[in-house]
């Protein structure tokens, strides 16, 4: 054994293992100390790219910054290799490793180093024996050997504490980049024209707006969502292809589309990329049946087969012959059909005579059925009493137009237009002359002769001097009129003269009232603003007040008319008229314009009844029935309150007396109708309905007497329904719609307690369904979602959320 050898083989192995561990620890320490600078630089580059450095510095500027950092990192790598090798060589020499082991093992007297010592020169045997004993004692003093853990001592070297800042940057950047981490790293040195981030591609089919169908997504962010089977879509649908750039500051790739056959895909104008932030969009109109291929930057992204279905023409047909409704209203009941829905319907009127009319035939706008597509049955009531063709036989043809502009026509019906009733014989004659002239301009000689005849002997027929002078003026005008404008002026004069004779002292107020009604009706039909509806309603309210005052003043000067007007006023008071006006204004402002228009027509009928009371018309059975229906409704309200509040015996007795009084009135009216000798089927049915109503009132009276409120309410409801049926049958038997409005309300639109039925809302209109404007709003929302998806600056989480919104269609 040489002088430097260790006699204990176990110790030698322990030292050898400790030396290997120390050498590894030294390599790690020196390697990590040398690599910390390039690692920090490259970590900085990765963090900056993840948080969007290239979005903030697009193009060459960003590429230059990233390139400079990468060059700096490469230089740091080169320096780390040189310095690391030098430091590693020094740290792995035997003395350095021995010293490391001694420090880590707690050997304070250089025990391992002293094992490597040797005797100097030649020594005697005694000296060698002493040296051997010394080495054995030294080896025996060495315990467990440790190389220690690697310690690069970075805390002392990192004087500015940059390591936590780098860790925070990488942590934030990891979540900010999301699934785009690799794509953002790949775009590090891009100059903007060849980004490694793929462009976003969205493809969808937009059906025509009038169909109400949602857009169908075929590709969302490059992921195909279309089925293999041919896609069926309505005719005139659009295939929309949109490519969005993968990064700001660049333009998306070119879009190309081919179809088989070629004519099945008609290209429309493409959007200009500079105006849309680098987004390219191309629209194609789908025609017939075919197969299309969509490519982005020369790479096929989608292949789909499609088949368009033709849009059928709409249909409309009258359900029955148009009927007279009220004083001068025309009720049109019809049914509309179509595959996608209609947008408008009209009734075109043309005279059946052979003459040349002076006026263009009127075109009546028809109310569309309730619903998003306006399909089904509906009814329109229009007041044509003042039209020049009123009272003439005409052909009415229904016409409907769908969203695609296609027109459908129904079978024309021959009817006689309702006219405003005139009770004065002279007024009726003037209106007849006006109608003849309006229907045939060649009838002017006959009209002139008739006007001359009407001016003969005014004192014999009680014609007032002012009226006589007006007739003489019209006769002279008829003798000189030749042009159509002059003839139309004569027609207007004839109507004004007839209205003057009929209205008497209330002419000016009546003209103002009619003008206010017409203005409000036109505003409701044309969709005027809420402020305009409120203003016109207020004008109608003032005009109605002035007319009622004038009517009352005229009635005071005519005792007979006063009695009739007072009888009518008991049935229609001013508060009821004001309530109707308030409801019209409310319906108009809440969007139920059709219901407001119908209620305005009912208001006109009510005012005509007041006018008729002054002009000498009797109350009639229908008017009496209307009053009885209102009385029965009030009795039902009182019965309900008595049942709810627990009325005493006196209140029940008064209620019973009123119910019996109404029953006796119904029986008297029934006897009066039968004594008139009415033999029509409608009048007989009305009598039967009144008998049933009287019996139901008997049952209600007995129930009230026993204190059975619920039973009484049921009997009163039956009585109310029978009264309504009697009013309808009576109006049908007389060939007009008087009383029909009241009966219709109790029998059709309201329940026995007078409340709106559930199929209608509190304003009288049916529950609304979203119209085509809702579809347009939905498409605008989808367009905004797609616009946001095309913005490459938005984060992954936001784009993922918007993608899920698109999947909801």
C-alpha cells in the first residue's frame, strides 16, 4: 500500500460516493448560476408574448423588440456556456470537492484532506509505523459523509428581486393566453403579413327576413357544424362567408366559392377589408339545388349541398258576403293563408255599373290576423257612409301581399255599400244625385234637371230660405260644370247641402266632430306617434263637447226632439263617451291600434244614435235591449258585492226589487215586439231569447230572496247571455247591426260578469306575438356577436362564450 492509500476499503468507497455527489452538486450549482440570465431573458420574452406584446406592437416594431430580446438571450447563452465550463472545472477539482464534503459533513480539522497527506522523503520503520497509526486514528474519526444540496446562492446574485416579477408575469400570461399560448409564441417574429395565428372563418345561411327563420351556422371558428344531408332553405336565402384576421393589423385571407351547377350560387358585392378592420365577407344568393365549396386562402374549408324551396303565393278569401255593421259600417270577414306570413291586405272596390266614375275606386286596408305571421281569420269594419260610392252596388276583391312581395287575390263579392242614413227627404234626394254623378260623369244632365226640380215651390215643401238659395247655387253649378274637377266640386256641394239639411243648427259642430274623428282614425291606421294620438284624441274630445252642447241647445228649442234626446241621453251619458275616448287613447298608446280603431267606430255609432234621437228616430227594441243588458250587468255587480260583504236583509230586498223590475221590463218589451206583428225568423228567435232571460231572472230573484248569492250570480249570467242573444237576433231580423255591438261584447268578448275573456287582454286586444321586427332585432344581435368574434384582440374566454351563444340558434 502506498503512503497515500487508505487502509479501510469501506471508507474509500464512502469517500468515492461522496465525491460523486459533490461533483454533481457542483455541476448543478455552476450550471444554474450560469443559466439564470438567459433563462430570465427567455422567460421575459414568453411572458410578454403571452400577455399580448404582439397585439400592442404589431408588424415590424413588435418583431424587432422580440428579436432583440432573443438575440440578447442567445448572447447570454454563449456567455453562460463559457463561464459555466470554467466555473464547473474549478468546482469539480479534487481539493474543491474534498473541501465541499468536509464543510457539508461537519469535519472541521480537514480530516479528508489530511488523508491525502504523505510522508516526506525516506522514513524509518518506526516513523512509518507511527504514520500508519496516525492515519488509522484519522480514518476512525470520520463519520457519515455528505456532499450537501446544490446551492446556487441566487438570492445574493438577484439584488433587484427580479425572480418573483418573472414568475408573476408568466403566471398572468399563462391564463391570459389560454389555448392560444403556442400560437402567440409562434407569432413572435411575424412581420404582420404571414401570421402563424390562423384566420377565423364563419359561414352561415340567412333565410329571407319575412320567413322569420333564424340564421343557420355551418362553420364557427373553423369547426364545421353542417350535416351531410342537403340543407333545405327558403328561396332567396343568402350564404354568408366571413373571414376574420388572426391578429390585429393584418387582412384576412381571400375567400373563394365554387358551385355545381355554377348558376346555383350567385355572388353579391363583397365587403372591403380596409373598411371592416381586415375582415373579409362575401355573400352568395342560393338558387335552386346545388353543391357549394368554400375555400379560404386556397384551402377548402366547407363543402355543402343545399336545396331551396319556392315561396308560395299568399291566399285570401271572404268567409261570407260583406255585411252592414252599425249605421254605415261595412264588416269584412276573411281568412288569410301563406307559408311564411303576410305583410298587408286590402279590399279593392270597383263599381259594377257601365258609367265612368268621377273618383278612383277606394282601397280599404284590412286588419291582419293576430300572430307573428298574420295567418288565419280576421274581420275589418270600415265606415264608408260618407264616400261618394256609398249606397251603390260594387264588387269587393280582397288582395294580400306576403313578405316576398307576392300578391294573392280572392274571389270578388258583389255587395251594396252601406250609406249614412238621412231622414230628411230632401237630404236623401241630394245624396242620391251625388251618388249617381260620382258613379257616372255622363249623368250630369239628369242631375241638373233634378236640381232644378228640387228648387220649385220651396214654400210648399217647407224649405228654409237659406237651403233654397244653396239649392239654386248647386243647380247653376250643375248647368255650367263640364270638367271632372268641376263635377267633383258639385258632388262635394251636394254632400255639404245634404249634411246641412240633416244637421240643422248643429252643422258646424257636426262637421268639426266628423273631421276630428276622421283625423284620429287616419292617425291610428298610419301608425302615428303617441303624442300625436293624444293630441288628436283631445281635439276629438273638445269637438264632441261642443257638438253635444249644440245638440242640447237645439233640443231645447224643439220640445219633441228634447223628449227623444233625453230618452237617448239616459242610455248614453257624457261620462260613458269620455270613458270610451280615454280607452281609445290608451289602446292607441299601448300599440293596440286595431282595437282602438274598432272602438272609435263604436263611438261613431253611439254619436249617430244621439243624432238620430234629435232627428226623430224612436228608441227601438235593440236600444231598449242594450239598456237592459247594462242594467243586468250592474245588478250582477251589486249581487257580487252583497255576497262578498254579507249584505243585510234590507239590501237584499232592494236588490230583489230591482231584479224583478228588470224582469217585468223584459216581459213588457217582449209583448211589445210581438204586438208589432214581426214575423221574421230573427224576431221570433229574439222573443224566445227574451222569454229565457225572464225565466233566468225569476230564478235569480228567488236565489236572492233565499240569500244564495252564488246561485243568483249564475242565473243572472244566464239572463245576460240570453239578452245578448236576443239583441243579436233582433238586429239580424231587421237586417242591420244595431245592438250587435253590445250583444257581441257580452256574448263573445266578455264573460257573464262583463270582464274581458282570457283570450283578450284588458284593452280588448289579443295577446301580442313578436312581429317581424323581433326577427330583425335577433339578426342584429347575431351580427354584433359575429363582429365581436372577428376581433382578434378579444380574449379566449370571451370568444368561447360568444361561440356558445352562436350555438344557441
